[in-house]
C-alpha cells in the first residue's frame, strides 16, 4: 500500500510538472522537425491573402479591448457572454476582423471560439503584443529586459494562447486564465506594439553598443536598419520560430508605426518644431527565405503633419521624387496615405479613429455627431482601399472611459477616470458603442420632455415664476427650468461649487447687471437656441491656470485676477492651432533678434477654444431628429440642459471631488464637496437671484450602465454589409 501511495504521488507530481512546463513555461520538444508548416494567411505582393483560396483579404476591422465603464482596464471586467455579444454586434456590422492589443483574459478567447465555431463566414483576429507603459516610457533603452525580454516572453505566450495551450497567472500587464481553445485557424497574425515612445526609440538608436543589425532565420535587417528596428526584427523572428517549431504553423507578422516616428525625414528646423527626432521604417526589416507566411506594415493614422511634403528634407524629396510626383496632395491627409502605399513593397494596414466628444484637440477640427463619426469612418475606409491599402481598423469598438487626452488630463483624477464619463475628452469617445449611465435607461434625455422628472427633483421655485430641478449621473448635471415662453427670454443660472471665490454680480453684453445672493463660480446663460452658453468666473478658469503661458506667454500666477473681479468668460479649453511651421519659425527668429512682432501670439502653438457654447437639438437616440451633441432643448414652457462634469471643474464626480482654489494650491488640487448652490433669474429683477443648496453624494465605485450602439454603427453597417 505504501509503495502504491508513493508511486501515485510521484506520478501525480510528474504529471503536474509536465503540465506546468507545457502550459505555464511553454517548454516543448520538436519531435516533427521536418513536418510541413501550415499557412492559413499569406502575402502576395502588396495584398493580404487567405492561403487556401488565394483570395485577397481586405480588412474591415475593429479594435476591441476589455474596457467596461466603471472598471479599470486591467480588471478585464467583461465576461464571456459580454464578449460574445460584442463579437456578434461587430460581425453584424459587416466587419471581418477584430484586433486586440494585448493578451486578453481567457473569457475573450472562449467567446471568440464559441462565436466562430460552425460559422461559414467567421471573424478573424489580429493578436497584439504590447510592452508595458513603464518600459515604453521608462529610463532604459529597448534592449533592457523589461522591454525586449518582456516582448519576447509575451510573444511566446501569445502563440500558446491562440493555440489553446497556456495558463497565465494573475498579473498587471495582460489577461490571465486557462487557455484551452485553439483559435489559431482564425488568427491572421500578430502585431508587435500598439504605440512606441519616440524618446525610447531615439535613445535606443543612439546606443553605440547595439549597432550589429539582426540576421535571423525568418527576419533580417538591411544595412540602413536602426537599433530599434533590429530589436523588432529579433522579436518577430523569435515569435515565428517559436510557432513554427512548436506548432508547425506560421502567421503573418507586423509591428506598429505612426506619423510621429515614420520613415520620413524633415528639414532640421521643421523636425525640431515637430519634435521629429527618430524614424521607423518597415522596409528596413525584410523576410528571410524561411518565412512562408508573410510580413505587413501597420500604421496608426490618428494624427499627422499637415502639408508634410512641404517640410521634407531635400535629400528625402530626391529619394521620393518619383513617388511624390504621382501623389495627389489634395487627397486624404494631404497625400500621406497614398505616399505610404506607393512607398511600401508590402501590404499596409491602418488604424484610425473619430471621436464624438464635445471637446476637441485642434482648432481647425469640429466636434462630430455620431452620424458624422460614421460618415467619416466610411469615407476614411474607402480612401484607404482606393489608395491600395489592405483595409484598416476602427479604433475602438467601445468608448473607453479610462482614456486620457493631453488637453484635459490635468483636470481629472486619472486613476478614477473609469468611474465617470467625460464628454469633453476626445479619447474617451472614439467608440461606436457607448456606455450610457443608468441600469436600463438614462437618468435624463435632453429632448424637452419632462416625463422623467419628478417633484422631488425641484430645487428652486422662484417668485418670478421659474421652477428649477436638478439631477445628475456619471456624465454630468441635468437641469430642468420651467416657466412661460422660455425660448424668448434670457435667463441666468448662477452655480457656486467651490464656495470660496467667485462673483455675486455679472454685467451682460448690454451693460445690464444681474445680482446673486452669493458668489458664483459659474453662470449658465439660457438665451434661446443659438446663444445659450456656460460662463466661468476667471478665478475658476481651469484652462487659464494650466495653459496661459502656452497660449500667450504670460504666467497666470503673476498675472492674477483682481480679488474683486466680476469677470466671467465663456467656458474654455485649450486646442492646437493650425500648423504653419514657416511662419512660426520666422516669428521666433524675429524674437531671437530682439524684435517683438505685432502678431506675437502666432508664435505659440495653442489657443483657447470656447467650449461653453451649448448646442441645441434633440438628445433622444430614439428620435428621428437625434443630435448626439445636444446640450440644451426647449420644450413647451420648459428647457432641459446637460452640463458635463469637467466643464464645472469636477475632477472625480464619483466622489464629488472638484478643483480647489488654483491660486492657493498653485495648480489643480482636488477637494470634496457635499453640496453646490444654484438659482435662476433674469435680468432686471428687483432682487438678487436666490441660490439654494443641492446635495451632492456621488456614487462611489458602483456605476450602473447599459450599452447603446451609436448612430455611427448603423451607417458603417449599411456600407460594410453592402460590400459583403
């Protein structure tokens, strides 16, 4: 009996050891070295192809992540049922491919397997392999183990994951679970990276110790290759070798690039202004003879340099002369798409996005409705295909509440972004599916209908005949004002949030004063369908305190407002000016020579944009007149209004945290409030507007939401399904 127990224990330990070695450590023995290699997808010239049929594959893709409203991205909060629902929606829209930037949790791959099983027309997958932000934006070059070592290890794990032979323990960088579903026949290939830090690329390229190039079995570098390109070649080579040796399969491989680090070289003065100090060229990495699948280029074309061909170096212009002669500079992105396609000898795929946020990042852009988002996506895709690209990916499937954008990131408590939806931040609103606060329906739909309001919501019942009601959810504060002929009257709604500074009087554009019974930080002017707007007292102007020097060169802590200021500006955010490099360089030279140009403001790259203007429309998605950017809607003797949290300086409304006094804390420091004060009145009133308290409780970490397909979804569906 004792021998049996010992033998059984030894056998069990042996089996566990084998399972650990195979599923966790990825150890294998190549017992079929000479077996034929299976190729599911391949490359023919500049086209992606399905290997069996030889049919060209043009990608109609969507980027999908684990992002769920109310959860951190790293939680991987979506379950298998959620992923299957999303995949069904994506497929019904007419897409043929999804892309994930990192190894997802096992629920995603189980859902992907279940969705595709038995389907005649399946969804394909591009599996991403990303490096951590700490390594990408860290202090070491890309040869460091935290960067190169991680990429190599993750590449092997990604291979094992799609073949259903992997176990990943809990970690901070990627999904985890037990991966037992073999989905490899639906995987087009791998993409190394989702974005690269230009500083890390440049630092790596300047490391003299690394200048050896790379000559692998499946990928080699050319003589012109940089250090960073050699590292990418090494990762891709070892990825393909691992899958070839272990699974007798090969898949397509790519790495990501974008206009900020592409192969184009600019004249020195322009390169300095554009902060273009490194280059990545997929042509510097070439497939070796043993690569039977193929290699393609991937670009993120979210941003690019306007009129880029004007700024190229003379050497670059000579090298690209034949290509540039055939490029139409009036085409999409000033000919950038066409130039890249003509330059590359391999298939090229793009990732692109359009936001439905209220806010924007560039002054010459417009905020897009959901309908305009869909129309832009369809047009962009058609431009890519007509330029000869192998399709592209819409980035992203769902809105990503945790995302940050450069011109609003300062204003919020970033770790808590996933707990509320910022309508001002462009990066949070690029999805074609929205998360709508509310378990089954929205707290308020701004459509002029007061059916969702109750007597308990009323805060003010003024002697002038106005009633004011207040609600809020994870997107903002909603107001209902009731009274006679509101669309023909000019009303003022003072709001006191900080309760430390502000003004108790406002002089309108006609020189008439309106008084409040306490100092207000914000003033909502309800002035018909075209002139309604949110104003902010200059002490509470977040854009001023954070970007004034970059807008006009003045320090906001030196040029402070007067303590008795009663100045209210239209609510502002900062945006980039249109790029005119020649003019900006000329003005800087004048300043360096001691001249002060009359148009000195043109030296600066940023400017203020009045985001306080309220858009009139119908915010009900079920209405034929639906306008997704609606802030205000007049009904019969009533008006409904939506005010996004960030416009009222809330940094984390889930905990009712707002910006403290900028001039006491020298910047943004959050503090909690339990109430704000609000009132309503009109000019010429005999007494100051009476302001009443509104209790503000927040909602903590529980954010009830439901999903809604945006209007853009159906526009894309009409086009993509038509082409199927």
